[in-house]
C-alpha cells in the first residue's frame, strides 16, 4: 500500500471515529434531556394532621417579696414575719416533696429612679431600696390539686402581704409530657394525608404518584382547643388545659 493510500485510510478511520463519538454524544444528550424532563414531573402537596390532647402536668409559681428603704436587715425581718402565713398555706395543700420547690432566698440592694422637683426643676433622682425575695414552684400531675391551691391562695397571700411584703402569684401553666410521641404520630398522619391528596390530583390527570422526591416538615402548632390561629415560628399554648396539636408537611412526589 502506497503512502497516499495509507493516508486515505487514516482519514476515513478518523472520520468514522469522529462520527461515532458525535453519535454517542448525541445519545447522551438526548437521554440527559429525557431524564431531566422526567425529574421535573413532580407534584407538590401539603398534608396536615391534628390531634386533641389534655394536659397532664400543671405548674404554678409564686414569689414572696419584701422591700425596705432602710436596710437589708429590716427587709429580712419583714420577710420572716410573713413566713407563718405562707407555711400554713403550703401545709394545707398537702404538696409532696417532689411537687413543691422553694428557691433559695435572695437578698440584695436595688436601685431605682424617681422624679423630684429640685430648685423648681424636675430631675431624676437615683435611690436604693433593699429587697428580700423567694420563689416557690408547685407542679403536679394532679391538675385539680394545683387548681385548688391557686383558688385557696388569695386569702393566705393577703394575710402574708403585710408590713412591706407582697406575694405575686403567676398563672397556671398547663403542659403535656408525652408530646414527643404525639409529634411522631402526627408526622406520619400528615405524610399520609399529603400522599392521598397527591394521588387524587394525579389520578384526575391519568397519572400515578411515585416515590417521594423532597419532604419538608413545617412547625408544630399547639393551640387552645378549636382555636385556628397559627404563628410562623410555631406556637406552644400553656394557658389551656385542653389543646390541639397540628403538624404540617410539604412533600414533592414523582408523577408517573
């Protein structure tokens, strides 16, 4: 074979290889476009689930506070004088050792400002008062016990609130201790609700729902029973004994 013939065959071979490479690239591009098109065939739905719960733990706090303009000793003497009335109240509620906690007594000076007229002008004047305080925390799974204690507190606190002493009572907080289990069950129910909705939409167009492509969990809303207000960051109601827990999920399903 002459040099010219060998050069001709080399050119033909190079052309064939280039053509094959082009065809292979073409097939890859077509397949890639087909996969991309299939990947975009998804349906986005939101599913939700709600469950009613009854709080199983009540928490109540109150704080005893004594103030004196003279000294810490005077404030503490007033604080001690109020203790008998408070002790009678606590004993009357039959709290167990695990149900009532007394925080350590706090004693410290406290600065505050007042407006006084000095030389015909109103000026802010800084003063010091002396404060002794102690916080009580009562909690029980016996909801009625806490409610009864709060109802009985008024008269006892009035008796204790003498000589510069005040007793500040907080509202009852109603909690649910098995919330983690409820959340898991609600996520399952909300996901199933999303799948049912996706299937109904897909069937109306003659399609079927396939695998989950993406899933996003929304925030939980714990609201008073039958209340519909929600918050973007989620809510956790502690004011109501009876509550509703709502879960929301957003899911992308592949459509076949």
